[in-house]
């Protein structure tokens, strides 16, 4: 896998997403694959369908040309390749994600119903089903904040271990600090809010990142256990960050598109790029580093399902 895949939207070019993709391909020394899909025409009479399809293709070619020129200005020596393909955008990108190291897309900020049901939706299908990490750039990264910081959500699950693996590597590439955040929901009963519970979550968080701290001593890893709703607290933690990284399960389908999840909640509320990392990526499978106790963190999980 030597490509970083960028989904070109002919209807609305996302400059922050393209900049993120080009910079990341340069950092990782990957080839940047620019993909634009020409969607099928369903809502036109037969005599008008050909003209409409021709117009869509011309617009796609024009968008690809604009993106090509911007990439050249950003990184003149960056290796690129281009695909202009007939098909629904989500289907086209999912097919190519199987051979990609990373997928980067912008966000049209569609409503939740439109994201799930509309043929135009790309964000939900990709974040729910892509076999590699997906970066959704809804808002630019906060590069003006020092020290530069990445945020990763941790809950002791296999999904969050894959997210930590990605986040540590990304922080190392960017010479950034990593803030690992465990969100502990507020209890229904007062007596459940105990010092022992807080201590246990701090221990699990420490175990989740201990191995990575040893293998990447150049990365400053800050650990926080915070109370509240996972989406709200992670969005708050990431309000001045380069990106927020969260894990998701590798399963797709409609069961993988629940809009109440942490991933999809952050897509609407995070004021920075959101990285969704599936647990069955090479980083999630083989890149996991054990904690001090020689085992992965315990099974307790405070975050709701990620997808």
C-alpha cells in the first residue's frame, strides 16, 4: 500500500482537505492518488440524460485539473496519479480504499439524514466501512497552536488500541504532542462516582499508552481522564488540535452506520480533522504494543460503540 487516496468532490472543492492530503502524502512519502467519480444520472428524462452526464463529466475533469494544479503548487515533487471513474462516489472510493494506506476527504456538512440516505453521502459509508484509516477534514487543523497537539480517544478496547497506534505514529511524524483522553461518563447514581473508579481508569489509560511511550520516546504523551459525554469531551479536547483520532470496529453495513456513535458525533462537532481508524488495519493488528503488565488493557470500555 503506497498510495494516499484523496476523494475529489467536483461540486465543492475542499481546500483544507486537499492541503491535509498533500502534506500527509509528503510526510509519509506516499504517492497521492486523486480520485473523482462521475455519478450515475437517475433523475433525468432519457433525452436529457446524456447532456446532463456530459456536463457532470466536464465538471469532474475541471475539478481534477484544479486539484492537480494546487497540488503542484503545494508540493512540486510529490508523486501523483489520477482516476476519473464512472460510479457513485462512495462506491468508487471504497473500492480503491482496499489498496490505500489512508483516505482523505472533505465534508459537505450534510444533515444526519442526508448523510445516511443520500446517494451524495461519502463520509458515512467510508468512515463505517473503509479498511484503512479515513480522515474527514470538516475544519482545518490548528497549526497556530503551540505545542502542536494531536488528541486520541482511549477506552481500553481493541479499536482504541488501533487509534493509539495511528496517533503515536502521526505525532512522531509531525513532532507533535499526543494527548490521550479517556472519557468517563457521569454516573447515574452519586455513589458510583468513586475515587477507586477514577484510579482504575487512570491505570487502564496508562497501560494503553505505556508500550508506545517506550517505543516512541520522542513523543510527549499526556494522559487525561475526564468526565462527561464522549463526543462533547473529545470535541472540547480537540478544539485547538491538529486532529482527533478515534477507533472504530471493522464491520460495515447499516449496523456500522449508527449515527449516535462517537465517530459520527465527532464528524458533526469536532473543530478539527477527524481520523477514524478501523481495528483490522495493519497498525491495529500487528502494530499493537503491550503495556507494562505484558497484556493489552482490560475489557472495560466507557465510550459507546464507535460505529
